[in-house]
C-alpha cells in the first residue's frame, strides 16, 4: 500500500534553470537527494573519459540507446528505494530528462511514495548567462553551443516532462537568496502536505 506521507520529487528543467539549487536546498534541509547527472558523470569517469559536454552527451545517448530511454532511471531506483526505506519521507531526484524516466520511476515507486514532477523554469537568455558564468567544464561557451544543448535536451523528451509538471517554480529576476527561500518554502510545503 502506498505511503502517502512519503514523496519523491522529480526535478526537471532546461540547463541553467536552477535544478541543482533545488537539490542543494533539499540536501541542506535533510531530505534524500539523488542526482541523475552524477550517474552519467560516474559512467564517464568509469570509462576513463574526461567529463566534457561531448563525453557526457555521448555516454548518456549510448546508455539510452542500449537500455532504453529510462536507462538512467534504472540506475537510480535502488538508491531512491534505499532512502525511502531508511526513514526519509521525501526524496528529491535531480535531472529528469524524459517521460520514460517518469513512467519507469512511477511504475516502480508508486507503492512506496507519491511522485510529483517539479519544473524549474527560466528564460533562455537568463539560462545562458548563468551557464556561462558558472563555467563548468561541460557548460556551453557560445550561444550556438547553448542552443545545440537545449535541442539535445529536448530530443530526450524533457518537454513532455515539463508539460506534465505538478508544480513550476519560475527562477527569473530573483537573487540567489530569494530563489533558495522560494525553493525551501515549496519543498517544505510538499513535505508537510
């Protein structure tokens, strides 16, 4: 029987929207956290590759081609179940890219927790500025690279996930402190509902 007190928040959004802030705030609040991007980064490292955008993208595509569009979700399921069975009532999964991942997780977690999709949204120009400023090795350096990455994300089906969100947080025109406070409020509200 589903334990309605337990919840899994599937966080999605385009690159640079602020998804990782949701993850960081949830972790700070003591909730369970799982990063799908970390799974891909670990696979890249395991293959002895540098964590460049190209390698991350290629490995993610290879995994999805070989194992299905839900390949990354398969790899995080055990960790989500472990967290839920350890007494944690809320788990935040960062980096949902496709609806097949949502369906896989829903099919395997439905009896354990209520699943909610949370989208973090920001305009393309805002996201590009953030990614450029962040300067991670796999971040786009030019507007053309940024657009290419956006369309790649959309090819995974992220638009379908966004379209079926239960909640949307707009991360536009807020200071980092204001956005973190908003995220904390939303996550706490979900945890206490």
